[in-house]
C-alpha cells in the first residue's frame, strides 16, 4: 500500500511516500480501508521530534473509511463505514493518562491506504458527513469537546472567547458552543478570518491587536485558548470574576507571566486539557449528529501530495482543516 511516512531527517525533510505492507488485524482489531485522513499540527510535532535513527512511522491521527477485514471477537462487519477515534486506551474522562497514546506516532497512523486499529476505536460515521468532513473531525473535535464541556463546564447563555479563530479546534468549538446556546466571541489577526467566523455564527469578532475588553460586549465566562504566550494576559483580562481559562496549546510559546493576586482575588480557574477519552469521543459524535454540525474543510489534497499538504499546514494560513483524500 502507499503511505506517507517519516524517517531520517527530523521535520518535513524526512516525510516521504513509501510502499509498505498492508497490516493484518489481530484479535479485537479491524483493518480500515481509508477514504480520507485529516491533518493536525501534531503531525508536524511528531515529524519534528523524531531523530535520524528512529524506525519509519506512518504519520496521521485522523481518518475515516470502510472496514475491510476484522480479527476475532469483533462485532463490526466488512463494509461498515467508520470514523476513527485516534486516542488509544483512554476510556474514562477522569482517568487521564500521563501521555495519551495516539495514532501516527509511535504506532502507524492514517496517512495510508489502510490502517489497523482496535475495534473499539472504529465508530460508526455520522451519516450527514462526507468522507472529508468525517476525517477532519476526530482529534480537533474531541479536543474542543473536552475543553468546552468536560473541563470548561460550559452552560447555555454563557459567553465563550475563542482566540485565534481559524484552526480546526477553534472552528469546530465555535459550532459546538453555538449549538449549546452560548454567546461566542473570536479573535484573529486576519480580517478575512473574522468575517468567515461571523458567517459561521460568531457573535463578536475582534482583531488580535485591538483592546479586547473595550471591544467585547460583556465579560467572558470561559476562554478556550491554544495560543499561549501571545494571548495569555489578554485572555485573563476579559474574564469575569470566577471565570475559567482552559489551555489546550501553546503555538506562540508555553511561558507566561501571572500575578497570583489576580488569580485568587478574582477567583479565576486555570485549567489544562489535551485530546479526549473514548467516552468524550462518543458524546462529541452525539452532539455532532444531533445538531448536524460539520467541520470546516479548508482544502483537500491527494495522498500523493501529502508533503505539500503538511507544508501548507506549517504555514498556518488555513481556515479549518486540511484533508488528504485517499482513492
């Protein structure tokens, strides 16, 4: 089969198409013929963090496709259309693993014609999604779901701020928060991204270099931030007393300055989150199906153009997700 692998030089220089053997499912596993695979920044981090002596690995965490074969003890049938839960071995939201085990490093991932996963990680595809949309959903959507609801405790009527609208997590978080009855504000350096966010239902859209407190109509109950250093102070400044800030990434750096007096006098809750459990993945899919939510697919590429797609992801200009279509 054709797969997009990493070996040799760290980073994108080590990414190449390769001919690899079709894996075989063992007991409790399924072989999935992939129809599409979604890109995540994690794919770049995995490639960048490997060394020249590491064994080749098929990249990719997100995917959707058709069951091609099953191992013993599996209820799924050949031909079932499934979406892949990319987080392995994390069942209970409260039992957080030290480091979640995710497809695409160290185990082989979804940037290939076939992938083997545990049967419990192959979940029926929401019927209203096409293959590209289904492949764009898993990691970003379960991350957004856990950030908003499990960790953030979002309730109807609350005001949510999503800094840096345009990422896969932020765009699906906007859809989920609106579906749950929240008021949603977004920020971006790009006026075009703010315009597109308004078209998707954002109530307020603010340029990143503006005075957020002056621009927003009311204090914020919950901030879901993936940017880190560049936005941390501004995020704290717009929270109401007793508000919550959930951090799920640090694209501009992990180091921040914090006054503990501001934290305890204003009774702010700082919360961290990453990925999501199997339980949350199923709850996320139920929300997506109930409200017929669709992730935003910015652009699709052929599997053969995978290196080009990863380079596009690294530039960071997209609004929504990049997806590999696997024919």
